[in-house]
C-alpha cells in the first residue's frame, strides 16, 4: 500500500478517518489523544465515585460518536479517541475493555462484552518500508446486535460480527463471524 500524491493535501486525521495510511504522531492527532486521556481519567474515576449508569452515559455521550439508552461500560475503560465509537442501546462492557478506535467501531443493541476484551481497529502496513516510515492505518470493526463476547477475546481490524453471534472467552477473531455463529479459539473457528 503506497501513499498517493493527493495525500499531502489532506490532514493526517482525515487520512486516518478514511482508512488510509497516516502518521499517528501528528500534532493534531496527539492533541486528540491527550484530550481523550483527560476524558478517560474523568470516566475511569467514576469507578470510585460509583455514579449511576445514567451519569456514566452522559460522560460517554460527551466523547463517543453515538450512545444508546441503558449503556454500561465499567471502568477502567481505554480507547484511543472515542469519537469513532458508536454504541447501541442496552449494551454492557465489563471491566478493563480496550477499544483502539482509529477507524469506526460500532457495537449493536443488546451486546454483552466480558472483561478485558480488546477491539482493535488499529492496523499496520504489511510493507516494512511503510512501517519504518511510521505509517499506520485502520479498518472498521462492526459488532451486530445481541452479541455475546467472552472475557479476554480479541477482535482484530476489519472484522464484522453478525447479530446474535457468540465469541468464546479468549478467542482471537481474525475473520468475520456469521450471524448466530459460535466461535472460539486462536484463531477463532466455528464450534458446536
């Protein structure tokens, strides 16, 4: 994957959002991550303060692209930017979840996510020259409605999980998961 001549006219953030190669160390993106770090400090402090889920929802709505009703994300929670995360209604994420959201991450209504799950939209070029140049890219991750993801699972860049699928604890999801399927293992494969 090579950079195009017209890339010079676009900001690194625009390139990132388009899923093109970009430099993550850019000042605009560094400032956005710093802003998110401050927000995460506030959000993760709610674990001590123990507010209602509605109070946490207000905090999520400050930073996420979209937040449905009755959303609970238990702190500590970690993300790169937040503005690329859209969460439907009746969604639950347990403690210590990580979302690397340099590309859109969508979580459908009724989805339940166990502790320490990592949803990774961040990717790196396979070409070593591009990696040495400090270039990165992202691929969206989409999780359908009423999905159950077991603790410690990893969802890799570009994966789509269909409605009502189940991902076993510790699974490494490298490819799309069909609606209603149950997958487990490393790499995740259909079971049952």
